[in-house]
C-alpha cells in the first residue's frame, strides 16, 4: 500500500514522528504537502464538508480508503503493519500508552515558548516563557527523562518499536531547543545518548537523516532554540 502523509511542509512538528516510522520501515509513502499543489490538497481535506470523519488538524494519513488523524493514532495503526509494534494486543496497547505519554511531553516542550497561547508571537509572551522554561528544565524535563529511562531499564532486549523512534525524535528536538540543559541532564542518564545512537544507526533512519527529506529544526516548529530559555 502507498501511504499519503499530510503535514505542514516546512517543519518537522508532530508529523515527524510518523515520518520516522515510515522511513525506518522503508514504506512506500508520499509527503503530500511537500509536493506541487500538495498544500491545496491538504487544505481541501481539512476544509471540505464532504469528509464524514474529518481530521481536526494535520498530521493525518490516507491508507487506502481510511483517513487517520492524530499522531499516536496514526502510529497505533502503522505500528503492526511496519513491524514496529508487538504482536500481542497487550503489547500494542503498552506501546500506544508510551506514545501518548510522549504526546504529553511534546505539548509541554511546545508550551515552553508559547505558555499563554499559540495565537500570540513568542515575543509577546517572553516573560512568561522564561518562567515556564525554568520549571520545564528543573522539574518536568528530568521527570520525563527518568520515567523513560526506567521503562528502558525494565524492558532491556525488547524489540524496537515506534515509541523508540519517537524517543529519538524527542532527544534530538530537546538537544536542539535546550542544548545546555540537556548536556547537564544527560551526564547522569547514559541511556539518552545510547538510544539516540542506536536509532540513528538503523539503516532506514540513517539514510533519512542524511537526505533532504529530513527538514532541519527551525524556530517555527515544536522545538525552538531561544538561548534565553536554556538557562
């Protein structure tokens, strides 16, 4: 099957978690909005009144006649089909649970630079962002890192799943947004670099990272580097 991924063409964002799974598996897919007239095609789906089960926002995936939205939901669907999820129902729910926890983490990382509202520019909420960043670096970031470190420790030897790929993306994004904070936190958490290196070395991911398909991090996406927020 050829998958159609719909997401904004100039940022990694939430769509990147889906791209990583597709690229790792060598799946046949097209990143629709990055092609000529692709944005118009995506907006037609978002704005069309003819779609019975419309998505709220990108990313969404077309798989045959199915239209699936929400990152964790898309990965729940793709995981077994791409060999990136356990075979048992209990195992699939466990990986989905991890992905939903990552989704919470994504929101918190985003809200560091937009603590009041997404409709305001960063420059309109810099004071509040500095306060939010301090709490994120001091309390929330260590808590998430320690949780996933414990999960990895308890599941040594388990097969790679899409949750591992998503953790790779979180590490990469947080290193970009908070290089000083992450360097400090990683000194006592060897699993972070070990997982990042392990996933980056997978053939599909290695090829993807070296290709122009991997959009660079920038100050329009979820992970943004503002030095004043890095402590």
